[in-house]
């Protein structure tokens, strides 16, 4: 295959696929170190093609020379192997990198000390019958409510795919690793950017709901320009429905985020064929967050930023 066709088919280049296969090979072999019958260098590309194309299992299985039931087993095996390495692919910025991260965000909208843009997106799924209502979101379909944080270059620094669609965004954030990580970085005076569905917290800057001054309007405009990076990142993960169980959907989401970061690290070009969208598949529907009742609003940090940078 020509390199362009490799990237269009798998969203990774040839060398990256081979290196990733070498990393995963111990987990794609049987316990007695014998091939499963399908070589790792067939297992991994078949799954990459499935994730990149959003095609049906049967279609990918046929093109890979295996049955659909066998591909289903291969999919589970490759996803499990990938997730063992999650902490090597999805990581928060190191303290030594904060200055660069903040500078990159400042270039987007001139808001200082931002180290991440946060948002959630609903990923459709087939719910378990015994807890169907838990997965029904406010738009009345079943989903996982996926939280993600990205950097200015669209590198994903955090993903939380543990909570069903009925759970509110703020609850997910409070029960993720974000409060702990941001607490550790508090002395560096850094913030995340979130939409108006989040409360104003010491770790988070949100837009002014009803701006009354030109400074507040300028701040909101800058906030929107800066925060759009998370919307574009979700967009790269393509809007499709993943009709799987919650566990499998969570595995696919995290795996897609890992592969997205790997492609950025290796500077794999984002290619499109004709008018078809490209990118890694992770069934997403960006939604406007809904404010949770009873949240305390701490606007001191936001007011300080507005007064110092947008007057």
C-alpha cells in the first residue's frame, strides 16, 4: 500500500503501526507464546481500520480475512492490550511544560494561565436492560457522558468515560482526577476553561452569562475562541453511534483517544478522501451543558482575569 493509502485506511502511518504492534504483541499472543491463529500484524490493523472507518464488524472482518465472530474476539483483545498502556498516551502536562502549554492557549484568545479546555459529549450505546434509565440522557437517548480535557494543540490530556448519560457534567468533573491534579498545580495559578454549564470554581473559568460591560464581552469572546479547541478535538473523534455495551463503548472511547494522541505525537497528517470525513472514530455528539442546581459560584478568579486583561 502507498503511504497515503495506509494513513487513509488506518489513520496512522506504516512505521507507527509496526511500532505499536511490537508494543502490543505480548498481549496479542497466547499465554504459551504461540500465535492465536491470526498474527498481531493482522489483528491490530484490522481494529485500527474498524475504529478509523466506523464500518460494521462484518465488513472489516471480511476485508481482514476472518469471520465476524473472530473479529469480535480480536477487537476485544486489541482494545484490552491498548488500554494497558493508557497512562503512557493520555497524560497531564508536566510542571516543566506548563509555561509552553499556557503560552499556546494564550495565543488562541489572550486568556492567561490556561492549561486545558474541558467539555463533555454523549456517546450513544445499547444500555443494559436492568439499568436502562441510568443511561438515558436529557435528550432521551442512551449514552455515556464522556468528559475530556485537551491542550491547545488538541492533545488529549484527560478522558473520563465511566459515567452514564444521566450523570451531570459537574458531578463527573468532581469525581474525576481533575480536582486532585489541579489542586497539586494550584501554586502555579492555572485554570481550565469550561462552558457555562460548569460552576465557577478555583480550578475553572467559565463565560459570563449576562455580560454587562465591554470588558466582560471581550472576555467572553476570548473565552469562546480559546475553548473551541475542545470542540474541534471532539470533532476529530467523529460523530457516530457505537451500538455496544457500556463497557465496550468505554474501551473504544479511551482507545480512540490514545490513538489520537499517538497520531499527534508522530505528526501523522490528517488526510481526507474526497468529501469523506477523516479521523479516529469515537461516536460523539457535542452538547451544550446544562447548569446543575445548587452549585456555588466563585467568580473571584474570573473577575480578576477580566479586570487585569480585558478592561
